[in-house]
């Protein structure tokens, strides 16, 4: 099993970030800050399929595991990112056990799943297919997102699906879907997050969540969540630029 998957399954604290800037330089800059992993966001960033492999390669240079959030449930997209050498996949908007089983099938080779064999980068461009096949099912992380009212209603069946490593909560989509947007919906959203977390932990799955800032990571860690995607490269860039501009203006106007 890969070190990364072992840590996921052991529920070690893992803090990574989304990568939305479609350039290897951005990945290298982020990787040098030593996150536990990077999640390339193919769902919500404007990243073309042929760019994914370069982004994964850039993370590999710094020995930072790169997973990819695929745009949807298509097995072709899951195969493409795993063939490119990603350490795992994050499948968004999984709302039924059937969708969870389809994600397992697309991620795992037979006999567990139905992933196709190909001569991609992950398999040494065809020169290491047997070696890759022997370890892929053991080393690749499959995380699925529960972030809809339907997913919340079906949570017990979803977490029972064998082959899923981690249930990842998307609070943004979940808050919209269950009508818990904004401060007025905080309690309802927290309850939903709590229900997903307990169901997942009770069946031995690890749990992850997106957080825009580190402020409440301790609280969610206390609830049993171990895998955090903290903000994104674009969010960090914006925060750093605005903070530094404000600091420079303050320093300049007080002299
Ligand atoms: C959400 O909040 O909906 C997410 O998908 C976060 O990654
Ligand atoms: Mg989402």
C-alpha cells in the first residue's frame, strides 16, 4: 500500500490544497510548501485533459502525492487521471450507492473493478504494466464526495460500498442542496456534516472536508475528520496579494 493511502485509511491528519491554476509552475510553488497532497481540481478549474499529466508530473518532482477531482462520474475521466499517474481520484456529487459502486469499478482493476489496462505514464508508458497492475488497487486512493441532499439521505448505503476509501464532504454544494446557506443555515449544515461523518466513521471509512481557512480545522478533527483540503492556489494567491498590499499601504502612509 502507498504511504499516502495508508495514511488516508489510518485517518492520519492530512492537509492538502486544491490546485486550480493550470500550470506546472503553480504546482511546484505549492509543492514546495510541503502539503500532504495536492488535489488538482478538474471539476471547477479550467484545466484541459492533456494538461493533467503535466500537473501530476510537477507534483511528482517534489514527491507530493497528487490526486485529481474529476469533472463527473465518467469512467473515461477517472481512467485518464489514473493513467497520467495520479495517486488517487476525488469523484464529486456521489448521491447513491450505485454511483459509488461505479466509481469503485472505474478506479480498481479486476477482480475488484473494471478499469481498463493501458500503456499510460502510470504504467511506465507500457514498460511497467505488470508491476503497475500488481500494486494499483492497493495504492490508489478513491475518495467520493457527498454533497447533495440525496447523498445525505442515502448516506448509510453509500458508506457501505466496498472499495471506497474516503468520504469527502463538500460544504458549499451541501449547503445549497439542503437549503442551509449562510449564517442562518449553520446549525443545519453542521448537523448534516456530523451525520455524514458519523455514518462514514461507523463503517470504517475515513472522512475529509473542504475548508476555506484553517480556523476550524481543530474542531472538525475533533469530530473524527482527518483529511482536509484547505483553500486553493488561487485563494492563497488572492489572500497573500491583498494582505501584502494592505500592509505596504499601511506602512507607507504611516511614515
Ligand atoms: C463543495 O464545497 O461543494 C466542494 O466541492 C468543496 O470542495
Ligand atoms: Mg462541490
